[in-house]
C-alpha cells in the first residue's frame, strides 16, 4: 500500500489503541438510497445496480422494502435469484405481514425495525415502551423461525434513552438476532458521542453491532467511522451518499477511509468505485458534486500552478492516494490559476512543441478567457496552441492593436473605430461594414498604409454551447499578391477576427521584408 497511499503518520499513533478488523459493508443504495426525494428505480435498474454492487464486493445488499409495491417485491425477488455473492436483505417493519413479503422474495436476511425514541413513541407510533419491545421481539422471533438471518434496528436509536435501547437490544438478542443496527436516523449525533454510545452498546451484548448514519449535519461518514472505532462491525452506506434528506454515509468515502486511513484490509474491488458512482448517478438522476471526495470530477484534478508543479514531480504532494485505486486518473485542468508547467505538460501530451515564451503567452490567453467565464477544454487548448504555430513573435510585430470600438445593432450601420500602433506611431481609423466583423476588419484596412484585401474568412466553434470558444482564420493579400494566414482563438467572434487579421497583417509585413512568399 506504501506506493499507492500516502496519508498522515499520526493515524498510526491512534490506531495502536484500536482493534479494527473484519468490517462488513452493507449497501443500502437500493433501499435508503431509493428514498432520496425524487428517486425511483425500475426493476431493471435495481438488477443492474445489484450486479455492480456484487462485483464491487459489498458484503450485503439491502435490495429494498418489499411491502412497498408489487414492483419492489419483484425487483427484490429477481435480485435474490441472481445468485450473487453478497447477502441479499429486505427491509420489514416489525410485523408478520411485512416479514412474510420479505420472506416470499427469498432474501438471505430480513432487516426488521421499529422506532424507539420518545418522539417517535409519542407522536408517531403512540405506543408504550413495552408494546414496542413486544413487537420487536415478535418480529425477530418470527423471521428467525423461518431460517433467515435477522438484523434489527431501533429507529432513531441515537435519540433513544440508553437504558431502554440496551433493554431492546438484549430482548432481540434473546430471540436470536444476528445483527443489531444502530440508526442515527436524523443525523443528530456527533462523533465523540457516537464513540461513547457504541462502546456502551458493544460492551453490553455479544451481538455484532452495525451502524446506519444519516448526513443531516454532514457527519455521516465521520460518525460511521467513530462507531467502528468503538467496535461496530458493519457499516450501512450508499453509493454517492444517496438517501433520505441529506443522504446516508457514502460508501466510497467509508471504504477508502477504512483502507487508507485506518489500514483495514478491504475485500472490495475499489477500482470499480468511479464506475459504480457514475452508474448510480445516471440511474438516479442525482448529479455527483464535482468536489465530492473520492469519486467527484475534481477529486484528483489540479489547476493551480503550485499544485500542478508539485503533482508533476511527485503525485503524493497533492494526492493522498493513487487515483487508479478508485478507477480514476489524475487530471490537469487549465484555467485562471494555471501556470507554465500545466500547459507545457498538456501540450507535450498532445504532441505540440512550442517555445517557453509562446507557452507563457498561452497561459495569459487562458487566464483572460477563463476570467471571461469560459471553461477551457482540451480541444480549446489545442486550438489556442495551434494559433501560436508560426505566429509572429510579439517583439517582431510592426502592427499592434491599441483600441477597438464597434457599434452594431438593429437599424444602425455597423461602425468600427480602431487605433493601431504601427512601428511606434498611433494611427486612428473608422469604417463601416455589413456587420460588426466586416466593420472592424474594414477599419483595420483603412489604417494600414498598404492596400490589403481579405481573401478568405473562416469561423469555427471549437466545442458545443453558446459559450464555445471560436477559431477564426483569415487569409489576407497585399498589392504584390503575397498572401498570409492569420489565426486566432477566443470567446468573442469580433475580437477574435480582429486578432486574426492583425496576425495576418504582421505576417504579410514580415514576408515582404524577408522577400519571401507564402
Ligand atoms: O434511518 C433509519 O432509521 C432507517 C431505518 C429503517 C434503519 O433507515
Ligand atoms: Zn436510514
């Protein structure tokens, strides 16, 4: 692991006092994940995700809540028939009807639950502690009698009185429960309190404790790991952290934290994490935020000059683990914070060799374009770089644009005024045209002393969208019939056309001077 993970050595100091091993991953994407507002999976979608979760290597898949609908039941049944390695679990309230439907699907495990907190007892169930306990016992006993594994949850456990919670757990232990899950149903506990609670529960009974955390305060992963630190042996989680309200603990964050930070041997094929995250995002319609840990688009992307320089010389400088471990690649993004190294590396990868000065000019172009709000894709970068191939160097340019103003609109003759610096002398000129580009190019032509004609004009959008960068190529000729091509790339059609024309004018002058033809 040394060569693929590089994390803080302080972790080792605290791990010495913990005994974390044999942690089981219980995936509930198909059940709690489906309870994400606005999300509903079809039978085929559930089957596809179950197959992928099994290939990923999770220990258990909560395939759904079978009593919910006939379609839900059919999906769970199909998943049970797939012969997957993972244990297939179905959720059921603590009553025979729910449990029967789950058993009918042929699940390996029934997960029964009933709420136990004072709030739920009084306002939701309107039941006494004793009635709730009787129901819980009856449910677990009934499911156990049918030969399946049984997991039991006190819903809203983290807001339930500790003594009552322990009594509930002892009661279901006495009728043979296999796992006791502790739901932080509304995500209201903090990690230190979670450590305390789980220690109390683990020390009280000899049944594996599982943890189920919601993310209402963004602490679902931290709380799940805190529970593991205190002896929990199973973690409920979902792909991309889907789930009720703010979601559940994210599987990819849990698994990679266990592996990288806690040094736990994880039997999952972590290289599948990015794929499954994309699959679940596409099926659920819930977009993964770019800065999401582990699987987000930016999780291994670098833009700022300092970071790119660091990553290029040693990836661990700014990456705690090798992205391949989670099925990703490092990415260098060009933008406002880009430096020379990033552009140089990217262009080298594309097989484009330019001088250091040209690359520095490209870096400036990128910053200007990015500040204008346009994201720069690889295609954009290639086009920008192509514009520099054969370009007249700045110090050799005889004609430079100082100012340009264009008036255009409805029922107005497009008019442009330009100020050019020609060999150190400023010259002004105005002209009209058929449109803004025509007026701008005519203004340029009216200022330069030589007679220049526009032979060809080509405009292309590099990528899709109304904010795509455009690429303009202009072919211009002088009186001697010498022709030169000017190219430019930018976000604005008129100014990009002007820059291309200025480039062509400078080339014409250079060729004229050197007595060459092109
Ligand atoms: O959050 C919760 O309490 C649940 C239970 C059904 C386990 O999802
Ligand atoms: Zn839940």
